[in-house]
């Protein structure tokens, strides 16, 4: 019975770990604006976020996930890390994917028909499309405020990884060692009992 419980526990833990798949979302394009005190004009930019697919939330036709890390790269200026809670979203009704923090959508975003059935958990893109970017909306980074003027071209893509190999192997090793230890103890106790019985006086 104990062996069965140990085996079920090991399988459960492995299954839980396997369900947590890392995903990376990338927006890129050309824009004008500022990053901290540095301004840029029609410069290439990339916003990269990482998240965990097990944390994706669906509210009707809108899917969102709290990103674990987010960086902004602007050609000619460099890379900065976003310092506010950042989310990636997909609005299937609007066929739009983008970022937001708090309750404020952060454009750049991308409008593309393929996003009408996307739920953030799988590989997609790169998808080009129109961008509903507006001026006056920015977010804080380690380099200062990142803000862009309206622009019309951007791309969105997502790539997924595999579950954490180290964690999976660690849990598997624990399960195997636990089962091995249990069987060793059972065999040792059986041997001890047999020895006691063999030494009983006639």
C-alpha cells in the first residue's frame, strides 16, 4: 500500500512540473519615442517577456498572463528591464495581442486575424499587422520611462520551451530513491524476522 502511495505521489509531482511550460512573447518593429532621457526616431525596438503557461487566465474571449520578466531593447540605445507588473494579453474578439499593466493597455500591439483563436499557450508567428499604438502611454524601466509615438508596423510572436529538466529529474530521482529505500527496509525487516524465528528454542 505504501509503495502505491509513493508511486502515485511521484507521478503527480512529475505531472505538475511537466504542466508548467515556459513561454516567451516578443514584439518588434520600428518606432519613435524615448527610453529614459534618450530619444529615438524610427528605431528598431524589441519587447521580450517570459511567462508560465500554467498561469494564463481566460475571461471570456480575453486571455492574459502575468509576465515573469520583461525587457525593452531599442537599437542605438540598449536594453532596459521593465519595473512594473507586466501582462501579455490576447483579445480574440478584437484579434489583437499586446501588453498591459494595471488596467492600461500598452501599445505597441498587433491586430491580425490569426489572433482571433489564439490563447497565449502555444507557438505562433511572427505575425505582422497593424498596430493600435497611441502616444502618451508609457511604462517604467530601469533606464527610465519608455514611451513611443503612434506607428503602424509591428510583429508579435510566441515560442514555448520544455519543462525545467532539473526539477523534473530531481523529482524523479526522489521518487526512485524513496521507493528503493522502502523496498530495502521491507526486505531488511523480513530478513530480521526470519533470523528471529530461526533462533527460537525448540
